[in-house]
C-alpha cells in the first residue's frame, strides 16, 4: 500500500493506492503535533484495508508553521566581513510606499548571531582576501560560544568560488550542528536573495529534520517522501539539507493533482482553486505549472523554483468579524481544527464561513463528511445572530454577506494569477477542490466569465491525490558570470554536463535507477544592460528561443543586441507509472435523496434538490439551484448553472 498524506489546518487527508485501487480517508488535524493525526489515519487505513503502508508520501505544513510562528532553530549567519547587514537592508523596497510607520518583516536571525568573516572573492571568482587558518579558528570559537542549532554560510560571490564556504563548513563539521551553504542551496548571484534563502533553509532544517526522523521511527516499515514546493517528491533522508523546499508542500500537491487530472480529460489550461479549512490557494497552469523564483513569505524571499501559488486567508474556518469602522471582514484569522467553527460544537462561539454555509442551507449538518461528523445548525445560527446584532443584521443577511465577501476575496486572488499576468480567464477551466472549493466555484466562474468548472471526483482530497501522483524531483543550478562567461552553445553545454553529473550522483546516492530518470535543461538569458532574465529551454537554437519568448512577453525583440547568461539549470525527475483512474459506476436514475431550503436572499429560501454524488448516473445533468454531496465535498450548483457527471465521476459545471 502506497499512501499520500496532506496535512491541512483543519483536516489531514489520505489517498491510498492498493493494487491500482484508490482508497480515501480523512481525520481531524492535530496542529500541536501533525504526526499524531498521520499515525492515527494510517492505523485506521490499515484496519480498513488489512494492508500496512510500504511508502508514505507526505505534504506537510511543519516548515511553513515553524516560520510563521518563528519557532525555527536558533540560527547563526556567517558572511563576508562588511556584509553583515545585507539580510536587514534587503532591496530597500517598502511594502507600503507612503507609510513611514510600516513594520519590516520579523527577521529569523538576531544581529548578535551574525559574524563577518575576513575573506573576499571578486565577482569573477578571483580571491582578493584568502580565508586564513587563524580566521577559521576564530570563527569556530565564536560559533562554539554562541551555541546555535544551525549555521548559514553565505559569502560574497560564493557562486563563482565556493571553496571558502566549503573550508569553513569542514572546520565546523564536528560540532554536531546543521550547516547550510549558499553555494549549495542557491549558487547564483543576487546577494540578498541568496543569503535570505540559505538562512531560511538553516532556520527550518533542524525542525524538519526532527519531524521526519520522528515520523520515520514511528513507521519503521515504510519509506517516506516529502512533497516539495516545486511539485516533486523528496526522500525523507534529503529533507534536512533542502528544508526550505517544503514551504509550499501541501498546496503544490493540489496543483499537480489538478493538472494531471485535467490533462486526462483534455484540458491543458486551468485555474486551480484549493479551498480548505484555513486558506485558499490559487494558481494558473498553461500546459504546465507556472514556476517562480521570486516567491516571498512574509517579506522573506525564497529564490528557488517553486510553483507560483497565491494564498489568501479564506477557508471554511475563516472567522467573520467587524473592523473598527464597522466593515465586515472574513479571515485571515481561522478557527482551525480546534475549536473549529461554531457548528462543530467544540467550544467555538465566533461565526465562520462554514457556519454561514450551514445557515444558507448549502451544508447539510447530517451529511457532513459522509455523515461521520454531525454539525449543530443551532450553534451556527446563535453565533451569527450574536455577531450580526452589533450591526443590526439578521443571521440570514450576515451569512450571505460572509459568503459574498469571501467570493470577492477569492475573485481578486484569481485575477492576480490570471488577468494581472496577461491571461484571459475565459480561455481556462476552473478546477475546484479542497473541502470547500466547490461551494464557491460556480459563482466565481460567473464573476470571471470562466466557461467551465471541473470538480474532481476526489476533490475533497485532491491535494493528497496530487502527492500520490507526484514524482521525485530535484533542481540544480550553476551561476554564471555575465560579464566574463561566453554565451555559446559549447560553453553552456559544458556547464550543464557538470550539473548532469551532480544530478546523477545524487539520484544514485538516494537509490533511484538511472533508467527511470529524465532531465530538463534550461538557461537564464537577458539582453546586455537588462537587470532581469528569462528562463528558456536549452538546445542548439537557445538564442532564437529567447528572442521569441522575449517578444511574446514584452512585444519586441533585439536580434542585434548581445546576450548575457546568468545561470544554467537542470531538473531531474524520476518517472513513475501513475495508477489507472477508475471508471465511475454511479446509479441508474437521477433522483434527489432529499431537499434543502437554499437561502437566496435574506428574506427568501427556495426548496432545492440534493443529490448524492455516488448515485449520479454517468452523463446525468443537474439543474441549479441544487446540491451534490460527496463524502468530503459539497458542490453548490447555483441558478443558471448545470452540472454533468462524466464517466470518471467528475462534475462539470457550466452555463448553457
């Protein structure tokens, strides 16, 4: 049995593959120790199936939460003397241009734990000040005195000459602390981004290392893989060295799952809407995931290839509240898994989006999680009434207002990844998943004129399914010297051959067969005088590829202008055969199992049919307003929409 696990803020999702058959499961998350929910879910799956997990593929929020709550390691930064403040100065860009009182992001390292090292390398790799033995001894004594849990080493121009970083790492190797080198984490120019990324890796490495070791000890018979932010898997034994690559672990699984599924149905261009209990993640895929190396988390850059995912604090557990001006807000604060929404009956008294859906008749209390978890509608009504009384709003008016505000926030997020980046939403399919995504997807499609919504059969656990379908992946790069290195096919080929040897060595070390490997090669290019570069596939005609891509992005090309190459990149992917997608059996007659009173305005409700997803006939069409209920997802079909079930059991929502 192979099991994929996605840890969310409210629920932990499981998708297991047993001889080509898929089994799904869900348990409440345990934020104080995510491994408890994982072990409980795996034990329940073993009891259900009679199989033990041989491979566990895990999308985790441990690294993200450690950063957001500043509970990472006590980390020290060793950098070239004179550059100790790079991490605080950054790019001198203020997030709010005219706000002189804006607060800078909280640093992950104290000034007292930053040491300038006497060494200096020039941009072309020439050593100006050698790293002396007495300096190594001084730095070692300083580190021993400060007693950090982890050390980040980021020397000026180490991408061009990494030997100084390596020598210092060797001098500290026997101290028993984690060491991150910028020449290994991000061997490219741009000092601030390289230092910040290396520092984040060191900050998270001990936390992630302890977590995966604890999980490995609890699951001695299983090999564990962790989902990376680039959409690939990483063996547990490699996590501590590449901890920063777990920051978007879970959301990346959702994007990969949505893309793989959409391709099976013939859709290459998709917008993804992943709405869980705590947040909503959106992304755009135009034939492939959109990657970025300009991702920031609370103002801290992560300059590594990550799937471009935009996250907002809008989930089923997002709290509704009034700001000092009397305006209604939804999120980003969340009731989480404990106490959860008021309707959970676990002590929560403040209304959430889930409570709004319960009162609006879109969530049926006796069918939540397939009837395994009963909700209390009277607690939702009480919480909404108490909050609404402050602004003389009825519970019904407040519930619809909460849903409307959440839709507006999610529409803005979808616009950010599509319209604001030159993509027309009318040419895409909206893939909605997560426990709550299908409650909002049709209304969002209407706002953005998206012609079709796809709700996967396993939409409630699609992030876990995406992790199950993911393949091990590793990214390698080598920085170049724009003013020195030639931009010729032969030179770049030599650099990429060096990366290829490094990648194959890494794969063999981790036990992967070379026959299963594929390599993707790219190069970062720009016209001389430009400040930023474009990444294009590498091949014999890479210059023409760059000119064409530059013209597509910016409307012009400069064929006579010399080019500069700033980095070469190589991605190694270990191919795996995906499980066969099962045909959907469904029912024979389209008939509602019951009716619900859907709240269409604060004063009116409409009696509307409720269908069970598993009983839908293939090719059946449903007219809105209505609900389709699965074990982990409720699909809201508004007025003016229809929903059709395909042969795999996926729902397609559209306006005729």
